[in-house]
């Protein structure tokens, strides 16, 4: 059985933030696995408030990249800097894994999960104060979950699960949020709810990286797009990233890319969905 707390426990120490440092600076990281590369020579940086879509096929290394940035998984080479320091020890990083990686039968309520976001602030051996619980309630109100505070997490819909995780990040006072395929399986209204909250996070200068298979959504709803398939194949604005060469390098034979009068059209046997 997957351990719920191991996925969401906070970090014990608060690392300082250097003034004017990028929110994330990934310096030529690689990860070898079973004699090959899971990630190879990834290098980029992000400024506070950026909203980035990380796009690539299954097995491209998106989840691995997020775990390395969060300090959960060490790279074989290279380093990650978060606001000028290594990722371990930061309590400002909120990592939301894929919902399939969470044990939804674990007997905790929505409020319990959101309260976990305060652990880095109050410490593991201290009881939360009344102010901590009040702050949790405020975070639930931001995401429209205040009436579900006592509900068991097994009773939540997919959209409610994601809003709960965002409330936890707010309780954590996160400045960097890594969300691994948070929109997969959600209906359109639930997706719109998530983007409304992400817009609020942008106003708070929270840097957000979202792994997604949806090329169209990435183009329409994110500041910049990162094409990843073991290597970082392109990173930047949609017009610069979505080229025939870049998309073929990322998806190979699984995606048919044709140039039309209206731009680039993407068709084929892929789970990235639709055309652009």
C-alpha cells in the first residue's frame, strides 16, 4: 500500500532565498537508470510567477524532473537551485504527484491533508495552533472547499482532489508548485476551476510547472512550453516551440505533424489530444 504521508510530508528546514535569484535554476542535470538515461543534460531557469507546461510522451521523464526539482530524487550529475540554494530544506516547494500515486483509502479528511502543509512551519512534534487551523480554513475558502473540510478524501471527485492539493500548497505558503498531470481525467468545468486558482497563484508570484499531455491546452493556457523526451528539446513561447522539427523530435512516429496555412496541425496515435 502506498504511504499517503510519504507523498505529502513537509520538509523540516527553511532554506533562505537569495534576492533576485531565479525561482528554479536547473543546471545540466542527468539521471542514469538501468544503464540508460531517464534525463540527460537538462538546463533551464524560471522566474517567479512563471506558469510552464511540461509536455512529452509517456516515459519522457516529466515526473522524474519534478522529483529532482523537489529534492525527492537526487540527479546523477548536475544540480538544481531553488531561489539560490539546493532544493532540500525548502518548505516553499509543493509537489503534487499524479492522483494514481496516492492512497485514497487512507483515513484522513480534507482538512487533515491541508493541515499537513503547515508541518514545515510548526514542526513535526508541535501541535497546530488555533491560528494554523484558521489559516487552513482560509486556504479551503480560496479553493471553494470550505464545506468539504470534514469529508474523507476517498469521497472526493477528481477536481476536488486537485483543489485540496492546491489548498495544501497555499497552507504551506508555497512559492513553487510542481503538478504532475493534475488535469488528466477532469471534466471541462473542473479544469476551469483549476485554472481560475492557478490565475490567483500567478498574482501571488507562485511559480507553477504542470506536466500535461494536452498540446492544445499547453499552448492556450501557459506562459511557456517545455518539450521533454529524456532531453530538453525545446523551451519557450508556443510559436517558437511548436515547430515540425521540435514536435517530431519529441514524439517521433507517434505524432503526424503537417504545416497548414493556419499553422502547425498535429494528428496521430498519441494521448496528447486533438490538433493545434
